[in-house]
C-alpha cells in the first residue's frame, strides 16, 4: 500500500510539474505519413512536402502539391498569402531554389551569375517575409565556390548577393522580415562562426564568434530573433542584447527554431528524461509534449522538431509516429491551441 501510494504521489507531482499554471494545451493535427511541415503562416497554412513526396502547401485540411520539374522538392517557407519558397533537386543532387506563387506557375529564383544553390539533398536555407515582398537565402557563388547570401523581390530579374563582412568567406541566410532584416550565420577560417543580422547593406554580428558562435534562424517583425549557440543552447535576440534562454526545472532548449511577433519561441531540447520539444514565452520554458492531448504513439525526441509558430500560437513541425506496426515514420503536424 505504501509503495502504491508513493508511486501515485510521484505521478501526481510529475503531472503538476508538467502542466504549469495557465499553460496552453494543444490538439495535434496529423498531416500524414512521410510528410514534413516546415513553416506556418498566420492563417495556419503550412509549407512542406506531402506524403506523396513533392513540395506542397497544407490548406483547409489537405495537401496541395507543387509539381516539381526535377528529382524531388520541398517548400520550406510561406508568406501570409500562401506564396511559398523552397527547393528542387535533380538526379545529380544539384539543388535549385524555387518560388511557388499561389495560383500561378512555379519558377526558379534567378541566382547571381546563373548559380544554382549547390549540391545537396538537405533543405537549402531560404525564407520569405510574411508580406511576401522579400526572399532571402543561400546559394553557391560561381566564382569562389563558397556559400553566399542573397535577397530577392519576387518578379526581379535576378537576386542580389548581400556580400560578406571582413574576415568571413561564407554566409547562410535563414529568415527575413517585412523590413528586409535578414538573419543567419557567417563563417571564416580565422573567425569561425558568427550569428548575424543584415539590413540595408549593413551586417551586425550578434554574440561571440569562434566555435562558441552560432546562428540566428528566425526573425519577427520587430527584428527580434532566435537561434542557437553552436547547438549548445538556444538564443533570444531582442534587437540590442543576446540572451541565452535559461534552463528551468530540468528543461533546456538547445535550438530555437521559430519566433512569432509576440516573441514566443519554439525549439528542440531536453527534459530530465529525454529529448523533447519546447516553448519559451514570457520568461517561462515549458515542455510541449505533456500539453498535447493526443500525443500517444508519437516520438518527439528522435528527430524533427517545431519549425514555425504563428500569432494564433499554432505550431508546425514534424516527428516520428508509430501507427501500431512497430515502425516509426516521419509525420508532419500542427499543434492547435485548445480554446
């Protein structure tokens, strides 16, 4: 009796700890086997790839595919009107950055010097501002062979290389806001890694450089951003100061992957027992998994993670799901706050 009572008390204590007072709870929307949800806009529309494989937008409960011209494709960012950007790659692993306008024909984003985005099967960094007027990303410079960052306004004849600050030879851009502020990461042989913001031709280095340097992966309309310190700790940049998101109650966010205009940050990290998905808002770090009311058979610690958060608090991401076969497959999801 005593051990049963003790076990029940421990379980109750864990449940209380897992549900901070006033914490938002969620219902998970499964987007299908072998899908990915890589970004979400303010309407709750998702960019990613559909279960059938190609780049797609999830709208009104269904995937709408973008027929690719090559070997494979994915959509990695979406604006508030449903225009998306992403990449396609051919059988030789050459990747091409793509623009997927809503209701119109897809076309390649014209890179400086006729460059492709390089040789990869992994998502090439590319983002689009919420108002759809700006695209920023990464391409392989045809002269140096290094990764450079670009900005592009849909409809322009060619994207513009934003250059590099002194001491750096490589640039990766991950996000851009309506004001044209770009965030990402720089690398140089002597300087190693540095997170940066860029606007109107000016680079601002954020935080340390070197092996302790890192990246900024998402930016909101206020110019506030999130990212990580070399995958060791998540960051919050408030436009003036860089703050490491503090550990709390055995929770630690290692990667900050998305931020909304309310400065709510989602990412991936650790709880006392496992890897998990996390949210940081108003100075409070919470484990999202105990707050999901239908999380059975989902494995949030084996890969993927949150990829976006909108102003309604809806969160996109992907994780692994076992449908009862004993095998886990990646599934995209949306976490919808319960009313």
